[in-house]
């Protein structure tokens, strides 16, 4: 599956797992994902089962979640999109952080790759490297 082939919901799961793993030990508990996304543990269990079957995550029964290489690449991609959009909303438009985070989450799924690449180029030309924006999207 190529980047952009998943539903926005699955992309949010992968992004959350990637972000939590990036700032933790590399593996994530289902309860951490549920807390980060505000979903029930049952919803997370269903989604992680499907993501495991699709090859994006590894998880032993009731064990911690780790991303596969494909899952890591997808997570990094989605988190980068989120970071750029969030930074743009804050830095260029003056949107407050909470609203920017919420709105970037909605926008990251809708913008084409071409538009996103142009957005990144514009942002970096005007505000500096995206790599210098906050890595975590969890406020």
C-alpha cells in the first residue's frame, strides 16, 4: 500500500503510534494510543488488529505495539505533513496552538502530495526548516 491509501482514521493511528514511539521507548501500549486519540480501548484493539494485518504494525496478543518499517515511513510522512500545516497555521496565520493542532490534523489527510511539497518549500523559504518545528503534535 502506498502512502495516502489509508483512511484518515488509520493514518491518525499510525501518526499517534509513531509520535508516541518517537518520544518513548520505541514501542507503545494500546492504552497510550487510546489516551492520545481519545478513543476507547476497544476501538484501538480493532484498529491495531487491522493495521497488523495490513503490515503497518507488529503486536503480540496484548503486547506493546511497534511499527514495521513501512509503518515507520508512513508515520514519519503523516507527522511531517501535520508539523508543516501546524507550523504554518501558527507562524504565518497566527492561529493559537490548540486550534492549529486540531485543524492541521484535519488538513493533513486532504492535501495532495504536490501541494504539500509546495507548502513545505514555501514554509522553509519563509520560516526555516520544517525539521526545526516541534516534533510532537500532542499538546
